[in-house]
């Protein structure tokens, strides 16, 4: 697939903050997605002591959740590890991997956060904007915000609140496991994001998109 747009990749957190502030107003927080027939998982790992970024894309059929295409890309890591700025460390390699995908997916599920982020610009929001695709952040741990206790039943969720705003949902995808942190990234509403995460999750805690992409990213 062809990448829609890029921006200069910064070297410092100060430069990255400026880019995040410039982009955050472009996020579309409502549903702008058509028929979803291909969902893609996005995950990133690191090799050689973190000096090489390894990005993986796993494209699954929907709703069957069968792997139909995948890509792996490696490139030197150029941005330091700084919480809140991980997209600048990871996305360059993700874009390389997406360029290898023959048919653009209809929805991206990213291992990380969307607008549940200090500056509302986690990897799902950042990537969704750059490739102009609907994107959802599926985080395994809390980055920002507070929430009430999530009931134990599968599909139960509580709003994730940060600075007086609902920035995501804390979602129980499987009974007896820790919840996931779901936030919209781009061109999708929170309720629709929750629905697709649940429909992509079978017997495990993580959606199948994430499970496939993680295996590819971690080797």
C-alpha cells in the first residue's frame, strides 16, 4: 500500500511534542469506515539491544480472522525510548512494513494507545493519521487516566477518564484476565472500536490481530 503522508522525523522530545500538538486537531473521532473485510494487527519489537526496530503487520480476514497477508520490516532505531513518544521510535519501521502490504486493510488494531495519551497522540492516532486509515489503540497497560473497577464478565467495560475527558475504555475481553485499554486512533468512534476489538478476540485476552503481529514482531 502507498503511504498517504509523512512529516520530518524528530530527534528530540521537544521537536516531537510540536508535531504531536500540530497533528492532534486532525484526528477524526467518529466512524468513517466502510465495510471491514481485512483487519490488520500492528506490533513492534527490537533487535540487537534496541538498535534495530522490527515492525510487523498481520492482515486477517474479517470476520473469519484468518491470516491472509503479513509483512516484516527492519530499520535502525533513530529515536530514544521516552514514554509518551514511542510512536516516533516505532512508526518509521511500521510504515516500511505497510508499504509491503498489497491491499490496504480496512482497520488497524495497534499494540499501544490512541488518544489515551498525555497529548492525545499515541501510536494508533499517529499512524492512523499518516496512512489515513481507521485505527484503534489496544493497550495492555494503563498510560493515562482513571477508571472504575471493570466487572468480570466478558465484554464488560468502564470509561477511561483523563483531564475531564473520556479518552478510552477499559475492556474485559476474557474472564479472569486483566482488562485491555482501548482508545480510538482515527476515523472511528470509541463504541465502534470496542465492538471491533471484541469481534477480533476469540479465546484469548488479546485480539487475534495483536497475537499474530506480536509473533511476527518478536520472532
